[in-house]
């Protein structure tokens, strides 16, 4: 990770979470992204604070920096969604999630998804034939929506990074996508 210190200065990254997100994922991702120099904002459908899931019960509350209903993809350079079945289902049930994520996917901006988070894109019909990693519990849903499920710990499909773990390797791959993203090239294509 020391290679990435200040590598993302001037970049804005959204961490999209709803009540029930996996606390260890969000805190480790947040810390790692801050070390890269990125401006990290917690975006949530919850107003004010969002409650994590830790172990076998509810965890800590975290301040939400931005409300999902008023957030736009063009406010951020990239987005990451931690794992956690409860929060993934909550995000899927909110139509604002599909709107927010559609902007990232249509502009081919960097997106990182951990564990069951690819289900958010699948249910919003935003995965298409992309290849992703996920949990066994939702592989069938992803395949029904046209995604190709691959077996690995981390996988990169253009600007889409999926992983089984919220670790330094995932952050390094995600940061690489953010560094390599060229909006002008994408818009010209």
C-alpha cells in the first residue's frame, strides 16, 4: 500500500452503504482509500447516520457524508460497495441506487464491489455480460442477469473490480483503475 500513498490526490471516491453493511469492509476500505489521498465520502440512502453489521449483530453508527437521493455519479471519480447481505438488499430496494450506479456504469467509471455487492448492479440490469466474482449464494442471480461468474479472489473487467475480500489487493486494483481512467477517451469512443 505504501506505493499508493497520495496516488489518488484530488480524486473523490464514494463508499455506498445502507444499514447492515459489513463494518470491517467499510472501515478497512475507508482507511486504505484515505491513505491514497482520495477524498472519501460515505453515500447512503439513510439520512445522518448509517448502522453497520459486525459479527452476529448490529455494529457502530457512521456519519453519512452524502444522501443517496441527492448524490450524482458525476460528483465522484469512483464508487465502491462493501459486502453485507442486509445493506445490499436495502440498496436494491431503493430506486435511487440504480440511478446513481447507472451513471458510473454508463461513463465506465471505476466501480469496486465486494462479496454480494455485484447483485446491486445485476438487479438494476447494469451488469450485462461483464465478468464478476461473487458469493455462491447469488451466482445464479448474476448468471440469470447475463453476468459471467469467475472463480478467483479478485477480478478486474475493464473498470469494474470485484472481490471476495475488502483488502489491500482490491484497493490496489481499484486505485489502478482510478489512475488509468480517462474520461475524455471514454466520451470520445
